């Protein structure tokens, strides 16, 4: 049976604690990569049981949802349309994850952004 990409995206979104809990979203070849404001609001058990989701884990401040090659991009497109979250690249998600983990006050945020952007130029 072919996966209903929209239904999969809707069910994923329903487990995340609302739009305001999603800081950023991107995808790689196999995973939907999200930076979540408050991980305690994510219903991981329900998320793991969404049809099309092959695994869920947190890594370095990112919630990574394994969906699979050739499918994740279609679910991602539906997810962006449903959630209203602005889509980004893996680098955008990494920057948001760094800011979440290390950016307390404005000085810290500026230092993280400067360091990240300097590193990307190398």
C-alpha cells in the first residue's frame, strides 16, 4: 500500500506540540530534521507509530524522524504546507539547533552566529 504523504505529515505534526513548538524544519536524504523548542511537548510514542515513520531519535538538539529515501521529501513538502513552518536547509536547522543549545542572551546568540558563519566560509 502506498503511503499517504499528507496523512503522514498531519500525524507527525499532531505529535509535536503545535506550530509554536517547531523552531525549524529541513530534511536530508532519509530524515525529517526538526529543532523543537520544548521536547517534553512531543508525543514520541505516538510519533513512532505513525505510518511511514521508521524511527525517531534526538541528536545534538535535533529531533530526527526517519522516513526513508524518495519519501521524506514528499512528506516534508506536505509537512511544510500543513504546519506553516518556513522550510530550510540542513545548515539552517544546524544553526537553529546551535542557537537553542548555546544562545541565551543576545551576546551569546551573536557569538554563535558569527562562529557558525565563519566556520561555513572555510
